[in-house]
C-alpha cells in the first residue's frame, strides 16, 4: 500500500508569517496534487505537478515536486486568514492503477489575524 | 456549470435503515468516486467507477453498494446503516490531464447513524 505522509499534522501561525508543509512517500508518483479543504466543504484542487523538480507558483503559494517524484512541499508566503484550511496532497501511482489517487491525511492550517 | 452536486447535504438514520446518496457531475468526466472522511483517518475510497458501466471496490467497500446510472450519475447505497458509517461522504469526478487524475469534489453529505 502506498502512503503519503504529511507534516506537520497541525499548524497555527499569525497572519503575515511564512510556512512550509510537506508531503513525503517512499514510493514514486507519476504526478502529485495539492488540495485545500475549508470547513464544511469538499476539497478543491490547487495545483498538479508532474515533472520531477517542477516548481509552480499560485500567487503566494509555491509548490515543488521532488526530483525523485517521491515528495512535495507547499510554501505559503505572508499567510492570511483566508489561507486557513486542511491542505491535502494526493498522488497518482506510477506503477499501478491510474484511476485511484493516494491521499495524505492532511495538514490543518490555522492563520490567526 | 454546477460541477459535482450531491444530495442530501445532511441525513440522520437509525441503525438498520437504508438510504441512497446521489451524485451527479456535468463536466463530462469518465471516472467518478465515493470517499468517506473521518477525523484522523483522512479520505478513504469506498468505490469508484472508471467509466460508465464499470464499478470497482476501493479501500473500505464493506456495507456499501454503488450504481453508475449513466455517465453523469453515480449513487452510493447503504443497505443497513450502522453507527460505524457515521461520516462525511464525498463524491468526486476526475479529469484525466496528462496522466494526472485531477479530482473535483462535491460539497459532501454529512451522515449520522444513531
């Protein structure tokens, strides 16, 4: 069974701070996605990375896919209360069924005003 | 463009009752999924349908059945609800983009079984 480990599990910071959350695995993934889930809502796709070493930016969010395609990170610059939510990473298996994603358990981020 | 819709949003059942959760997508996606989300457990795949006419078990299929009614609709049925099935249920459909299966989720159904 492939696993995606996310860290930290919980993170509480003040508005304006920077932060990085991580998504790690011992398995190789053909692609990896990040989702954000707000309370009472379904997860919403933020970004997909497909190439080892790839970096994508979405406003204040920077996503990186590891060179070996086993890990990813999400960096938020100058966090705002609107960034509060559960951040999930999910990977597509490079060696098995491509219809299923493996999800991490998420990092619950709280940004205090 | 509504995306993925789910009904109902909330439901309370008594142990042993049955119900069907409905899901529809208007994005012309081939693949659809049912997940449950529990505190500390993350999202767990119950069943999925890679294309119209096919369904397959996921990680936690026991106690559930599914029907892929057509390309748009994918329903989840609890035949005899148990308290362990208290959870938030999400339906998702998938866009195949360059081999990456990007998922689009519905708003969820919050189910309590007493």
